[in-house]
């Protein structure tokens, strides 16, 4: 008789053989061994960093103790003296001279001046007092009062603008809730009902709250507004399941999420919909956000940059307020319980796999108020929900696997570090070091490379620009005896761009590392980190974390527009500082990084024509190079995991002579003419942050205006 189909299909498959199981176990052991090796390397490197950090701390503590007894007295004296000066007529008369003097001092400190030093006239010259005192410069509540508190007239202007919108998409606001504080829950719901944009629905899923007061409270509110939809789950499924239950009720064109104790300002949905109208290809949008304390006071704003995938891999840049096209949410399949605590991070990681960077829009306004209270992830203490951080690490690693990126994410206490694997055959790296004499500096640089570089496949190309010191020449000749060391002589007048371009042409490596002769290596993995980043698809220049010899930060990325043209992010911060929302201590994209230590694939460097030898012979050429990379679709990366000392401008000095200042001013003007849009609006920086300082402080006023101020 023939065998029935049902019987054939039900026959069990043969069990795995012992050999197959042994092979699987062997592979698992190999994977675990590799992870252990990487963890050991990371542990060793962190120990090196800690030793260096402790040495810096000890020095700084001694200095602080020596000065602390007189600081208060000096400040009080200065404050009294400054008040007397500000009131004097001579202060107003000498304003133009002070502006020129300040510009010169900025140049001496390595901070570029404004594009036109002749335009020194200011409000002070007219006798006006500074708008914001030094003490108030970081006063966020005052900033909110001035720039983010619409009055009745402003609200009316926005209502008229809402009425003028051409497209009116429905927005589904998704809110899971469980045993909520009813006061905060009521305020959260009211903040939706108060929206100027009326085309919304609020989908609330109660996750089987045990508080008997919750259900009647929600039912009463829903009875008052037909746009409120309720789901009462019979069993507690936690936040992801509850959110998905609310999503099942959504009929909107766009989806957004609101926690049951947070608030939206009245213009939140309007601003997002307005941005959708201005960006019809958008599929995901996100806004800036701040926090509310338990008394409802706003604090700790996060003024974000435009889409920055490398920063997003370091922490959840998107968070609140985020808008998603409904079909995008359908593609992701909603939230996943396996990533509880980081379910929103996991959602965005899966969402960006279906869209392009051009379909992600940043709306640079505070449109979400995140309530900080005991047990909330909005609080500063990450130990409250450590499982959330580990879930985020797992979500990142799963994302890397899905998109085929050879990387491993690690939680580092205030964010994540993505470790990118080097190619199976590590490429040759050409380290190009220009110098003229200065044997005491270049020797420290070269010897630190040889002593502290774990990466083996490199060559050093010393570009000798007319050295005549016998000791220097003897040292160069001695080093040139090594197989991986070359000296290239160039007696032309100094041109930073030309001498580095020559070194690049002579380089044999696939990766170029441009290194100042006043650099000293600190971390053993510096070159591994730079090369692993530079080898990634889509990456242009990679910059390192540079420290002054006293341990203070000199470079953590470059921000365009600061000081009139560009400034070093977090300059002068402690080496132990995390920086603004972690940006000094996490990998992220910047529009530019410094040429004092810059790694790049040689093919990219040659494609954009290298450094500009015609217009930017000495300064600004590294920023220009980075912007040329962005022009061809590459990103520039800052990584804090390659740390070096920088004895800044020890060879060529500062821009402090009339000739140097004139040349520098000409180069700055060229940058503004070549890159006007980027110089005026750095996409890796927020228009709500200052261009007067390098500390990510508040902008007074911001460079983006509210709808009611247009």
C-alpha cells in the first residue's frame, strides 16, 4: 500500500548526531573564547587609561588645593571691579579696541576669531549691558522664559498656522499605562487634549492595573472626548505588550508614543505635522526634549543634532518626541518584550533598517517633557534600571548582525561603545608626520608610537620641511634605518597642505594617518581604533581625543561656526568629563575633526584632492578636507577611544603676528565663501546651543525661531 501523505509528514526528523552536537559546542566555545580575548584586551586598555587618569587627577588636585583658599576672594574682587568698569564711560568708548584685542587673544589660544575683525561694534559700544550675565548663561529656566514660553498672542498665531496646513494627517498617540499616579496620568492626557493640532487620537492600553481607581478614571476621560480610545488588558504583559495593544487600536497615518506620566507642550503635534508637510519623503521624525522634576519645573534639556547614526549607536538619540509613519511601524512589527527597558531603542534600530537617512527629520524644538522621578529612566542614576542598559546593548548587537556589520556593542556606563572589527588582513597604515627640526618633540612622538602602538602593520613617513639642526638630522637618519620608517625631504616654504599631500602621494598604505609632530600616544589601542573606524563603509575622516599635557581636553570633534568659524568641542573640559549628553566620551559624527590626528582611507583622500594647497596653506585645511568628504556622502567620526596628548602649536606657534593674522583671516573668509550653508548651520550641532563658547552651553538667543516668531 502507498504511504499516506499525513503519515509521511508526521515522521520525525532524525535526531542530531553526537558529532553534529560536538561541532556546535566547539563553535560556541570558539565564539566565547574570542569574546573573552576581546574583553581581556578591553580590560587591559581600560587599566592603562585609569592609570593615566589617576595621574592627571593627582596633579589637578594638588593645583586645586593650592589655589582654593584665594579663589573666592579673587572672584569677589573681580566682580566688584567689573561692575565699576561696566558703569564707566571709558568702557563704552573703548569697545571696538576691546573686540580686536579679544580676537587676538582667541587666536593665541587657538580659538579662531570672527570672520571680520573690523566689525568690532557691539551692543556694549552703545552703552547697553550684556543681555545675559555669566551667572545666568546656563540658567535654563530663564532661557525657557525668554525663548520657549508662548503667550496668548503666540498661541493665536499658531492656531492660524494650523488652519493653513495643506495636509491634515491623523496622529495616533500611543500610551501604555499601569497603576499610574492619577494626577500625572491626568496631566499627560490633558496635554494631548490641549494640542493646537486637533487631528489626533489617543490610544490608551491599561496593562491590568491593580489600582481599582484607574479604570473609572480613564473611562470618565474617554467619555468626554471621542478621540480617546481605551483597551483594558486582562493580564499584565508589561510595557511592550501593553504598547502593542494600544497600537492595535491605532488608525492614524502617523504613530507617536507618550509615557503615562510625561507631557507634550500644546504646539508639539503641530510642529511635527508642519515638518512632515515640509519634508514629504519623511518616514521618521524626532524632536528635542527636556525633563520635569516632581514639582513640574523644566530642566536638563537635550538639544539634539540632525540625524547622527554614530551618536545613535552610542545612545538613543531619538527617544522623544518621535513620529513614525504607520506603515513603518507595521514593517517593524511593533515593540518586543525581549528588549524590555530598551524597547524603544530596539524599535528605532529596526525602523532605520527600512528607511534612508534622508527620510529621518530632526525638529529642533523642545516638544516633549520627560518626568523625572524615583524609578524613572529619565533620572541620572542608570543603576535604577540596569536591565534597560543591557537590553540596549543586546538590541544594538542584534541590529549589527541583521545588517551584516562586524561590530560588538558594549555598555560603558553612560552609553554604548561600538567596537568595529578590523579587516581579516589589517591594512598597511601610513603615519605622516611633518616637522622642521624640533627633535625634542618629534622624538617623543615617534618613540611613543613605537612603544605604545598595539597595531603592527604601519609605516612612518617623516616629512622633513627644511630641518637644519644637526641633532634633528642625526635622529632622522637613525630612524630611517628601520624598514617601516622613511624620511622625505621638502625644502619648500612651509605649506601644511602641500607637505601632507606629498606624504600622502608617497604613502604605501591603504590608510593615511596625519599626525602633528607634537602628538604623544597615550592608549595602546589608538591605531586599532582609528583604523577600524576608517575602514567602515561611508566613513571619511576619523579624529581622536586630544588632551593637553595637563590632562584637559583639547579636541573632541569640531563644531562649525564657533568663534566666527569653528571651535573644538568641549575644549578645556577635564579628561574625565563625559561632555554634553556624553558627546565628549562617546563615538559620534562631527562635521569635522582636527588634522592634528586624522585617519582616512587613501582612496577617499585622493578622490577629494587632498588638502587645499591654494587657498588654505596653513590653517582651516583640515576642516575643509572634512567638508569635502561630506560633499561626496561620507561621514566624519570622532572617537574618544583613541587618546593622545597634544602639545598644541609647539612647532609653528600661534596666529599672533599681523602677517599670520592677515593670512588666517583670508583663509577664514575662503571657508565662508566655499561652505556658506554648513558654516552657518552645522548639522552635527544644535541651533539652540552657543557659538560663543566650546562648552555646548545655551544659545542666547537660539538660531532657530518658533512658528509664532516668523
